[in-house]
């Protein structure tokens, strides 16, 4: 079966969990093939040889399991970040928080920022990428989150600007020269 036919076949299975089922099938295929979208579109008539693996991933996604956990990637602020189960997926509205922080921090000469609840590290990494003279302390109570955030910092070449610490809020933060604390905690249930 060609790539095009495979996309058509599996799109129906994702119609109840996403408004872009064909696109998500393509993303799963690209993940399996380790190719990019341009390659996929240029090769629609090529035989797809990983249908069994795709069927497993589509079935998992059809249970409403997050796509980002299946492919271990999430896009944020135009960059790709590593994500893993056990660490929250970056939310699109977090980009507004980063934009507002950049606006406040952009003209500062040397600045120290604390991020509480760093998760996958996207806020700290983006600030480190976009602000030249910044030092960041990024804390989280989840050891897996700290490890993942460090991976993302290394991936984006900003690990020298961020110090990751295991900490419950300010527990392991003794610095008195922090200009800004930034945080985007997970949603809290109404009850």
C-alpha cells in the first residue's frame, strides 16, 4: 500500500480524537520513518513498509493518548522539544507567558530568573535562547522533569545558561538577586 493510501486508510480511526486526523497519521508515519514533511509529500506514491507499527500507534492515539507522548516531541515557539510521559506537554498559551517575559527582560544587561515547575524546560530554554545575558535557575519537584529539561537545554545549546535544581517551590533557592520568578503550573481541578 502506498503512503497516500495508508494515510487514507488510517484517517478514519482518528476522526473522533482530533480535528486533523490525516495530519496526525502523517505525523505518526514521519515518526516511524524518521523523515520530514517535504519528503513525505514528495513520496506519496512510495510503498509504506511500516504499516504494522503504524497500526499500533494509531490504535494508541485513538484512545485519546497524547500524540506528543507517542512521538516524544512537541512544538513550542517554533522549536521542537523532547517530551516524555510523566512530564506535562507544553501548552500553546504558554507562548504568551514567554512573550511577556521577553518584553520585560529584553533590555536588561545581566539578569537572573527563577522558573518554578520547569517541566520539560521549555520556558527556561526559550528565554535562554532569546535573551543574551540571562542566567536561569529552573526548579521542579519531579526528577524526571529535571532530567528532561536538561536534555532540552543541551539539545538547544543553552545548558550553560540554566541551572536545574530539584526543589519544591523556593525550598532549595537561596539567591537574593533574582529579578523575576516565572511559572506556568499545571491546571488545577475545580474541586
